C-alpha cells in the first residue's frame, strides 16, 4: 500500500511540475495571451477579488487608489503561486522517491527550491531532485526579473506618449475636448502628427497583447487611463470625418481603423487571459478601412455608437461654441458618426467597464433606466462650458 502511495505521489509531483512549468512559459515567455489553466485561474481569482472590493466603493477616487495595486499584486501573485506549486511538486517527488515522511519531503523541496541547502541528502535520486529544484527556483526567479523589466519598459513607452498627449487631449481624455484644444492652439486634427499616434497605437497593441497584465497597470494620475486616451483619439477622428465634406481623408480613416483594431485585439487578449477560448471575431485594420471607405452600401439602420443623440448634440454645441467647424445637418453627421463609432464602441465600453477606467465622457454604454455608477468627470474646457451654459 505504501509503495502504491509513493508511486502516486511521484506521478502527482511530475504532473504539478509540468503544470507549473507550462504556466511560467505561457505567462512570462510566450508572446501571446496565456491560456494555460493555472494562469487563467490566478488571473480570474485576482480579478474577482479586486472587482468585488471595487464594487463596494462608491467613489471613483477610492476605486482608483485600490485598483492601482492590481497590476503589481498580480505580478507578485503569479510568481508566488508558481513557486508554491513547484515546491508542492518537488515535495511530492521527494516523498515518492523514498523520503521517510511528507513533512521532511516538503522541507527538502523548500530547501532545494530556495537554494538554501539547509537539509542534507545522500541518496542519488534525492541529490538529482535537489539539484533540479535549486535549478528550477533560480530559473523561475531569473525569468520573473526579465518579465518585470519587459513590463515596465512597455509601461513607460505607453505612458510617455500619453503624457505628451495630456495637454491637448485633456484629463480625462475626450475627443471633443481634443478638437477644441487643437482649435485654440491654431491647428486641426488633420494637421497634427497623426503618424506618431498611429505608431503609438501599434506599439500599444503589440505590447499589451503580448503582456495582457499591462491592461491592469494604471497611469500615475487618476484621471488618465489608456482606454480613455485611445477612445478619445478614435472619437476625435470620427467627429472630424462625420462633420467634414472630405469623408475619405485617409489619415483619419487609418487612425480610426488602427484604433478599432487595437480595441478588438486587446478585447480578445483580455478574454483569452480569463476564458478558455477567445470569443471575439478576428479583424484587420484593412478590412476596417475598407468598410469606412465603402460608401456603396450604407447601413439599413443606425448602428449603436454607445452614446445617446443628446450626448452628440451637446458635444456639437460645445464644438460650435468654441469655433470648431461642424456640419449644419446634425442628422447626417449623427448617422455618419454612428457608423464610424460602432466599429469600436462595444470593445471600448467593455474594456472601460472591465478595467474601471476613469468615467470620462462617452466611456459608458447607454442603458435605459440604469444610472451610471460614477458621475461623469468632464475635462476642463467642457466643464467650463457646462458651467457657463447652466448659469
């Protein structure tokens, strides 16, 4: 009976070792979202804990202070979980190879994995297992250090561009605010450095698809979030196209297409990180560009843009009051805007809700008879306009 128990222990230890090793490779080395069950379990557990705590809080400022720890805690939790699973695996292996008691077997595992070497072993297979556990502990920590460095390099690249955009796009970011600030600076969206923003979108898409944990690393400032900044860029381009006679401006079309592609890809990566399969439909920026430029088949009904007509009319009044040119035919511009924004609104709203982004204008899906969880935070010029028109 004891022999059978030790054989089962050895097999269970090898299974746990393979599970932990595949989780480390999938999470920290493979350049795509992890679908391994242990990684998904850790990600789901952490998200559930932080979300449960966040939904008990009624102040966005306090929610932001809580969730700023989500990304760093997730990294440490992944490392701790993997090391504990490795420790359990080697403990079972030691016991299966003849260590007198399970307690001593796990002491040997901890001694080897931590490279402390506080317990002596003499049997050949025990020596080999001890060396393997020490080697595994060193490798996992080394991989973790490299993974952490890669995360913060990608994080710095994301935040540096957002910092440059902050003066013009507002905090929280909003597309209409962006256009008004460009107008006051004596320029337009078309004359801005759109190619640099497209480069940022591509970098953001690649980095956060490879490292989905970056989705949960929040900006240093509470009113800044990568989802709202990305959404503001897309909305600004969509507003300009909807109000312009030149509806085929290729720079703006590509900006919307790249932004939509980024939302789609990061939506998929977040679903893949927490679900067994990717549920979203694959898309490409060229298909999106072609759908924007194709005027031969207009939609039979108004697509859902994720905002109300009242929100749109208020934004147009805000733009007109600040000297930004708008289309006098509000209905035509609204129809055009709905078509453009429907390309990315679902994914943007999902990510904004899922990641608890700052409640900027146009970042929540309109639901009838459902009040927003937090009051919308307006950027400076929009807030001044609202105070002026309300008085």
